[in-house]
């Protein structure tokens, strides 16, 4: 019995590793790393939310690299998927926890913000923030064993939500699309 459990665990880990490397299963279709956005949309349907970010700009030329995050929310029984395209190619697929029902008339308060986990969930439950700050941060170099790690810049965002009726403004900090902090800020 223990061998069977170990085998099932290895199969599950292999499936997760494949998913995180850029493979996406939609019904009977499998979309692989390097796929075009239109190929993903043909196989999986339109995303529930799309966020686009420049990753590199050159003075005089403008944006020379970009990244898009597509979110698919299949409901509370399955995981939300974030599909990341870099320069128009499928680069990575992340599972972000269980999905949720989207209300036709969303209402947002501090409690709603505190329970949101991703940028998509913030948008779906609270709408666009009053203001945003977006920055790409490069992590510090770290030696891993005998080789240096390849470093990817990390998208860090601060979203300001302004609530009426004498409530403090809330600043939500996101790191790579995940909520990492919420802080109160007095309003004017």
C-alpha cells in the first residue's frame, strides 16, 4: 500500500511539474510551451481576465518585451489557472487555488480585500483600484550549489483602494500577481 501511495505522489508531482512548465490541458486539448495566444484561446476559450505588462523598454523605441497574464476561473470545484505569455509565447501556467463564483453586483470592503489572493480575484470582487504602481524588481544574485541561479524579474504592484464613509484607504501589495500585504492608509 505504501508503494502505491508513493507512486501516486510521484505521478501527481510529475503532473504539477508539467503544468508549471507551460502545458495547459483544456478538455481534451493540450496546449504546450511556446503556443500563441490565439491557440490557447481556441483550445480553452476566452480568459476571465487579462493583465498586460511591459517587461523591458528602450528609450526612443518604447516597449521591446511584454508579458500577459491570462486568468481562467472554472468555479469553486477546480483551480484558477494563470497563463503567462512572454512576448506572445506561452511561457508558464500556474495553478492558484480554488476558483470562486463571480457576483453580478460585486461589493468591496476591507474584509473582501483581506480574503483576496490574486490580482484577478481583486478585480473580480472589487473592480479596478483608484490608483496603481507597477515595478519590476530583480532579486539579488544567489549561488545555488556550484552554479548561479538564473534570475527572472518579479512584478511588484501596489494597488490603492479608496473607500467611502470614513474608512481608511487600503494599499494592496502584489508580488507576481499574488497578494502579499494589505496596509491601511489615512485618506484626505
